[in-house]
């Protein structure tokens, strides 16, 4: 980390003494305790797929060059990597399946609390999955869309690609993917295939293994895409909202309920019920009622759709409880630190798990079912109100720090803003400004936080460097959280950090859209699962220009990639043709073959490639070079 600095977020430094006082080790302390981390693991050369192992191959030729079964370093690294991709795909697509099944339940009348808030988005989904809407009721369309979507989890014909992939990338890309044999026909089957082929004594060819990994990564993309689109149909497509980020959003005089995790199925109801039960909170003494705050990607979901303030991103998710003023934290799935179960013992906070697949020792479990969504939400919010009564004012430490955030930039919201400049052809002003160089290119920041670097620092550094060079910036997930906390999702940030021509374009769009100034420096596109929003914009641009995705001056950056979901996203970004930066060294360097395929050879197949660079300034330069190269190839 930068001179031992653990985070750019001052709230972290402010609350560390509180952690010490209550005797709690934070993620940063636990990281220190792990050092030095295992060199074999870091290189990806430790194999523990069977109980003859663990086998550790020394890639420097000093020691055994094979595992007990005879697997060499390339086989071992490739198998480890693609198992990670499969896990990422399983996580994202399980989220998507949950949404699709809920849509089906709603259409069949089994989830009476839900409504379909955005019928237009449902119609758009219907078009994608080849469901005709003519003369059908909304419920009937919902049922057919849900069933067609669920076929992406069950189709047995390997010759038919997943519809949510087929219909969402340019036709030329789809042809390329099919030719390479990496277009998935069935998300679950592809994940299972990876588990099967990496079983002891099966696939040993690193390239064949990696191709299966690309397919699983596209299965991840498919699951994410359908999750986002159907969530929009259910809960509304995000439109610009103004809210705030960082721990200052916690209110001393309110019942504070944090929503943490990923899936909007429950958190949406928590927000509704918070309004409904306000009087009960006031009666308990919380003069400001109930304050919902977001953490991680659930935070992004409710920020995008409802303007709910965000408390923090992944790595600092222990901090809200350390303020002593969070009365309940309700979690669903993914990226929830098990340490929260221990931490809640130090405070009055109720930690509540809601999904059968995610229970945490120390938490109370209230199982969520779509059929009784509002009832579960009420129970949870009331637990928060009861806990508030037990809050110890002597333990309350809320850092008074927060930044304004203008979020809600779905692809649709960006197009709507562009309509202010050209109502008939909204993409034209964007294309024109890319062609004339006012906008040099686009960078999507995605991914997590990790203790291996100074939290949020690389995001901020790279973004400022690229903005200066007139690159349009998009962000999702915990990257969006970093920018939100740092105040870079504001018009003021555009004024301060954008290059002149980028500033002029963002100002013209902002003014035409009726804002008082430019669009924010970094556009918040949503949670991790919403990375596909950026692809939908890129695909629209590619189709408009008449080129494939790998020709666009569009790059991706994951400065703090950490989770298996991030591994899957990075891999599909490269498979779709984007140069993709990783700011943390991936655990593959033990194999020269795997490293060469990922950073070099893949270019010949997909047009995309990984750029590994841990220095943020150098990373910004490499991303900019990749953009410049694409511009040159396009002749612009
Ligand atoms: O899904 S960005 S740390 S919270 S994995 Fe997790 Fe990474 Fe955050 Fe969201 Ni995505």
C-alpha cells in the first residue's frame, strides 16, 4: 500500500481507534496478520483439487515441476483460474435466476407484494427474448419473458446460444464467439462443465481449459445482463438522482438500517416499509424516522433507483457498525464479510441474514420469500426500531463526512440526456464527439476493493489522469463507491478535473438535459451486476458506427479486482474485445502459457487483452495508449 496508508477514505482512519477500543480487528488488521502471503498461492501454482495434494510446483525450476498426478504448472494455473470464473458466473447468474423466478411468480399471482414498475422495460426484454407482446396482458408477457429467460439456464441444444447473449452484442461479435466455440447455450451447464473438466484426471490442456473459461465468463455476462434488465422491469430503470455518500449519511436521530449485499428483491421493500413505519420509529424516540443507508452493491442498487445514500463500499463495510449508530444491517448474498457476525457482538446492531445460501454465525436469520416480501421487510425494520431503543449514545461516533453524488446513469438515462441535443438521433452527438476527438474514448471502471492496495486510491488517480485527457468515465460496483465517496460524481468534479473538450461536451449535454451544469465527471452506472449497462451502450455505439466492439476506443479498468465475480467480468470484457486493466496481479503468473494467452494471444481471437499494471499513473497511460491505438485503427 502507498506508504502504509490503508485507505483514501478518511472515515477509515477516523474509526480505527474505535475498532481498537472495542477490541475488534478490521479487514486491514486481518490482512497484516496474514503477511507474508503464500508465494505459491499468489502465482496460482498450488493445486488442492484432490487429496493427494496440496501439490506446489515451483515455476522457477527449483523443485518438483509436476504435481503427483503429473499436472504441470500450466494445467494447474489454468484449472485454478477457470474454477474462479465458474464461481463468479454461478454467483451472478444465481442472482439473475432469482430475479427471473420472481418475475414468473409475480405473473402467476404468487408474489402479491410486487408490481412491474417499468412496463416499457418489460417490453424491451420481451423483444430481446423473442416474445411477441401483441394483444397480451402485462402478466402474460411477464410470464413468457420469465420462461424464455429461464431457458438460458436449461437449454440442452448446444447449437443454440443463450438468448441474453445473442441479442445483446453486435452480430459480428456473436459470429466471432460462435466460431471460437465459446458462446454458452446454458449458463448452468457451462458452470458444471468447468467443475467436471477440472476434476482430477480430466482436461490437462491449458488452452482448452482457458477456452472453457471464456465460455463460462460469457455465461457470467448472460446472467448479469438478464439480472439487470429484469430488475429494471420490476423496480424501474434508473434515472438521474442526487444523493450522498460516506458515513456522514448515518443520522444520529434516526433508526439507521443498512442494506448490504447485492439483490434488490428485498432491499426495495425495506425502503418502502421504512416510509410506512416512520411513526413507530418516531414513537421510539428517533425524531428523524427511519434512515436507510446502502453498503456495497445493494447500496448501488437502491442509490440508482431511489436515491438512497450510500455509506461505504466493500472493504470498509465494517465501519458503519463501528459508528455505533447502525441499528440493523440486513444482508442477502455476496461480498458480506463474515466478520460482521463478530462485530455485532460489540454493539447493539442487529445483523440479519435473509437468504438460505448465506447464513453468518452471530446473525439472526429471517428467511426472505417473494410471496411474503413486505411482511419480512416489516419484521426486519421493526427489529431495527427495537434495537434503536438499546443504542448506547456513549458509543456513537459518526464521522461527519459525506460527498454529494449524482447517480442513476443507466444507458437509458444517458440516451435521454443526449436526446436534449438530438431528439431524433441521440447517439449521433456522442459518436460525433468521439470522432472529432472532443471525447477521446470511454473507460469503464469496475470491480472491488482489496487490502493489497490503498483503498480507492488507484480509482481516483486513474480517473483524474484520464479525465484530463478527455476520456469519458463510467463506473459500477465498489469502483462507483470509491468515486461517490471522493466527490467525483458531481458537476463540480467535472469543472475541476475534466479536460477542456470533455468539459464542453458534458456541459452541453447537461444543459440540454435541463441540468444547471455539466454531467458528473464519473457516471454512476450501478452495481457490479450492472456492468452490462455499459456493454449495452457500447453495443449501441458499435451498431451505430457499423463496427464490432473490439474496434471501439472503449477500455475497462479494475484497479482493485478481488472477487471471483470480478475475475469473470474481466474475462468477459476481454472476450467481448475490450482492453482490460487489472491493478492487482492476477494469480496466474506461475504459468507463462496462461499469462501469454491472457495478455497477448487472446487478441488474435477476441481483439481484447489484459493489461496488468499496479502503478495507477502508469496504468492510466497504458489505458490511454490503448484508446489512442483504437482511434488510429479506426482512422479518427
Ligand atoms: O459485486 S465490486 S467487492 S460488492 S464483487 Fe463485491 Fe467486488 Fe464490490 Fe458488488 Ni462486485
